[in-house]
């Protein structure tokens, strides 16, 4: 990236989240529930959240609940929604010392069946991809633009194992963020600059993914590029809100619990800036054999470096 691009990037996205280099992958079967003080309302409408998935079968989904503690580490705070064949939850790390700031994470709990993309088995595909990304070249600038898991484990469910990926919390997809920009008075002024900077970041991340890791994402879209949170206070506010005014839930015939999700963090806080955007969701990613060939070349490389004739 040019000096101007880097200065622009620093202004739009001044902070970056440091990417861990490894995580565990173990199986856990115990479930602990923390009683809630308030009675949660029963949802009486039609199908809710993951029930809308085509051919939804609750037997293959993990029945998580707010207040549940997973891996003796992560307490579920609120449901954030679902994506493909997974539910996504906000959780906090209860193993930290009490005097340290609260550490929030998101848990992506997948169904117990899927497609086998790798020799490691379908239960561990995205975990496998995250490990490949982290293991290649941690000094590459593009790594910071890829959201890789910071932890991974498995849960025992009714129909097998449920892989769980732990990530740093993010605000929302770029598609939603751009709509927020358009709704503000100055949105149109900064939208083009934002998009140019965003494209540079994403290309840097894909350069690392393709040329260093030999991995193709296969599902790049504005919905799969996330904008970080501008303040941790958004998460503490959400936790307090869920504690005082719990969102409704419903229990299906087989005992599976569906929570209504918190899907919107609201407008961006005035005067606050976010970190760099990150490409996420490597569920469809595949490894490619051999060295990848670039789709684009610089003029210098195609012309032998001599451009005096231009």
C-alpha cells in the first residue's frame, strides 16, 4: 500500500486486534447453567432464527442457553444470531482474574453434520483452515485482515459432535455498515474513501490467504467482511440489557431451545473509530495444490521493468 493509503487507513481504522498464533481443540460434554433472576418471555410467533433454515432439524443443532458455561471457560451472555449451519453467541471468559477487564468473545457453535472439505473430517474443517492461516507467515501484513479463531473445541450433542470456534467480537458486516453510512449526513462524503481503503485491506488479506497459505475463500461478499467494534462498552451494555430485559425464547418439542437474537448494536458511537475490517467465515474455503498464479500483474513485471517506451 502507498504512504497515502496507509495514512488513510490509520485514520479510518486506527487500531488492530493482535491475532493469536494457536488454540486448543478438545471435546467437552458437561453443561452448567447459571439461574437467571428474571423470567424470560416465551416467544409465541412463527418460526424463529435458525428454524428458518431449509430442512431445519433441531436434533443436529446444539441447544445452547443464555447463562450456560462451556469448556469451563465461556459463559453465554446473549445470542447474536445464526449463520449457515451455526448459531453465534456473545460470551465472556470467566477464568480471568476479577481485577482484569472483562474479556468478551463470540462462539460459533456448528451443527453436528456438514460437508467434508478436508482429510481432517467435516467436524474440524474451519478449525483446520484457521490453523493453516496462523501457521504460515505471522509477519505478513495481510494476516491482520483475516478473522481467525482464537480458540476451538467440540461439544457433545444429541447426534454427534458440535465444533465451536471462538473469535474476537466484531460489530457487523460491511453491508450493514455501509447502510449506516448512507443514513448519516456525511455518509456520502466518506463512503467512496471508505470503500477504496476497504478494498486495499481485503486484497492484502487475500494476498496472504492465496499466496502464503494456498487457500481460496470461495465466498467473499460484503456479508463476509466484518467491521470491528468501536468500544467494548457496546458489549457491556448488551450484557446488562439481556440481564434486565431478557429476549424471548421458545422450546421445541424435542427440548431444543431457540433464543431471539440481538442482531443490532445500533448507530456508530460519535467520535469513535474502529479497527481494520476482517474477512471471516472460512467454512467454504479450500486448499489449492501447488503455487497459485496471480490474476493480475503489474506493468513492470509484464514488460521486464522497462517502461521508457510508454
